[in-house]
C-alpha cells in the first residue's frame, strides 16, 4: 500500500453556498460560465450564480449535452481563446464539469482538442476551473478525470490531468430539487459502480479504503431503500456527499482498480445513447459473473459486509444477484435492449469499437481481453 494523495479541491457544502463563488474566483478574473440545457434558469441556480458574479466580468456558454461532445465543446474553446478567459465556472452535473475540463485544457493548446483524448497531447496547463454541482453522480467536481464523446465517429474516451482538477466546488443540495427522477436514480447507480471499480478487485488488507468503500455502498443501499424521502434535504445531501466521496480519489489510493465496466459501458453510450449510469448497470453483473474466480474473495467480502448475507459456498454468486436486485429495485435494466434485434451484429460493433480504442486488455489484472469482453457482452446483450 504505497501512494501519494492530495485533493486540492476546496469544497463549499450546504444551502446558500453558491454565494461563495464570489470570493472563490478572483474578482480580476474573466470568467466563462458553462452549463447545459438551461434547467439552471428554472431552479434558481442561474440567478444565484449571476448574483455571485456581480463584480466579475463574465460570459456564458450553454448547450453542453448529457454526454459532452467535442463538436459542441470546441465552440466554447474558441470563445475561451478569443476572449482570453482565465477562469471557467462549470454549473451542472458531471457532463458539464467534464466538458469544462476539456475546454480548459484545449484552450491552452494550439492543436486539435481531440488530440488530448487520443493521447497525442499531454495536458500540463489548463484554465482554472470551479464547479457548482447540480447533479450528484460522477464526482467530477473534485477529481482530475474527464470523459468526452466525438459524435461524428461515436468515440467516447477519457483523459486525466491534475491541471483540470477544479480549484473549488459548491455542493448545495437545493440545486437538486428539480432534477428528473431518472437522473436521481442514475446518480445512485453511477456512485455505486464507481465504488465497486475501486473495491471489487482483490484483497489487499487496505482497511481504511475497504471500510470506507463499504460505508459508502451501505449509504447508497439506504438511500435506495428510502427513495420515497428523496424530496428531503437530508436525502439529497447524503447522496451528494456520498457520490463525491465515491470518486474523489481517496478510496482508490494504494489499491488495485478495475474500470473495465466503464470502458465497455462507454461504448454502449456512444453507440446506442444509453445513459452513462445505465450502461454500467447493463455491463457490471455480466462482467462480475465472467470474472467470478478472480473477484470471488472481494465479492464475498462485499456480500458479508454490505448486504449482510450469511456465509455459504455460493456467497459470491448471491452477492452478484444482490447487486442486480439493487438495480432492479430502482427499475434499472441489467441487459442491453437498445440494439434492436440483431444481437450478433451489436456485439461485433461494440468489440470493434473496443479494438479501435485499444481497450483490448481491461481490468485490474489487464486480463479482460477481447475474448472475455465478447463473453461479457453475450451475457449482457439481451
């Protein structure tokens, strides 16, 4: 267990905290506010941001999609360059924040922004970013990761750089009040899989990471059981903080990580438009069954410590069934149906994209080859 860990994002958590944007961003900064479809103008968040930036010079860019595309974001990059923006404020969920990270990095690069996703350009410099979170799910508000889609080619790829880690993030659960139920459920599922990607690998004796991961998973089970309380501040705040802690880097320090569910899930989103969280729910149970032998010990640990299942020879299998039941309890599907009738063609298409993106050795052991990915998809594609 060896690691270097720091999380420099300053969190402003609680009701009314959007006002802290006024002091979090230097008054001398020229700010580009980036947001999505405009829901922030209906729930009061936009007005609060506007009030907080009363003494700043700022512009805005709207229209960032649920899976942010290079094509849309490059328009914001052009604005950032032309207007000499020196601070970006992302107001939205993970997609808007991911998009802001791309803009912040691409605006400091003379080449094509997609070079960043292809690994042709290593991001060492970026415009400073702050975030006002409206949808808890990805933890993007306090990590250095971003996932961007190229619509033209149906490519969805990640990049990582400390340079795009937000300087601060505002987490005011009142911003969740007008979220559609589908997005609340997606937040529960997304956070669940983020934790599993860092936990369901192999035993390492990392007591803090394991214990904290298990506490967060139990939080999500309780929030799912208490879904009828989703209108309460307590429910919303607990989801917001749990989702943040799921992917702020802490539970993944010094332990092996998987992320194969995400890499395969990204292809379902890019090809079939499946919500990111729901793509993960489609892939994960089948992947766990495929990888049962190598993940058996941690699955048993999860079953015992999180689901309180009694010990048995088939504990690992029952744990996977319990995970699947958690998804089904939220009315989230665990098999792909969006592909139409041709299962074989769908699997070939997904495997083709994995090959094109060099996702040919996945998982904590780099042992999920295209053969295993195909087997996982055979189980996951209805």
